[in-house]
């Protein structure tokens, strides 16, 4: 956790082969899992957020030990920072629009069925 913006940026680009200017948040967790740093690009500059827990550890998602990175969504990040073990949280299935093959012929996707 000694690295600052430039050191974390180098890790993202060289070791993870990711674009630091993409707008994604890159979260780094300490070995003791009591500190996180979040690196992000925002409108012409980098933002570095640091959080240290006074007690306890961050609950990380299950990862293969050989894996260096895991992708999480915004909800999972908020739960991580709040100390919630999101691996135990059941999410409802999200609605998805029907695919082209599931729609009746001749009906556009954005039109409601006639009533």
C-alpha cells in the first residue's frame, strides 16, 4: 500500500494490461485486507481514494489464488467498502429484453403489444 497514483497506474497498465483512462475504478486491497485504494480517471486528472478500517477486514469475493484481478460491479464495490460479504448475498434475476429470435415476427422490439 506504499504506491501512489503513478505506481498504481503502472500496475494497471503493465500487469493488468488495462487502460487507466477508461473511467473504470481500480481497487487495490492490502495483504491484511484492512486497507483499500481506489484509482480512477476523472475529467483530466486521477483520483485516489484511500480507506483504512480501524477494526476488521474487507470481505473479498472468492477468487482463484492464481488470479490477479476480479471484476465487480458498482453495487458489489459499495458492499465491499461497507463491509458486507457480497458472496453471501442473493441477487434477484434482472429483466432482460427478449432477443430477436424470441420476438414474434413483424413486431419491433421497442413497441408494446397491441391492447
